[in-house]
């Protein structure tokens, strides 16, 4: 097991906790990873197509471009 420091959106974490029925950050992340690992390749392909069509609603492309330019 490894330790990783990440920034997590509090609203998204709360939503995930409600959806997954978890109470702690650790349990929520573990459950989410378990669910993600269990998803079939067809489901992943469908989710990727959805994300590609909706990415502008979730990703800040200006931040991503700046990070890419700065080598982060």
C-alpha cells in the first residue's frame, strides 16, 4: 500500500460518499477504486465516450495547458 497526497473536491467527495454509502475518505476512495476496477471494457469505452463529450464541464483546460507548458 502506498500513501499519496492528492487534492480532492469536497463536494465531489460528499457526492461519492452518498452514492457509495461510505463515511470516510479512505473508504470512499477504496470503494470507488474497487468499482472502477470491476467495470467491463465496454462500460469503460462508453464512459470514455461520455467523458470526451462532456469534458469541458469537468476539466479546466487552461489549467491543464499551463501545467503541460510548465512541465508539471
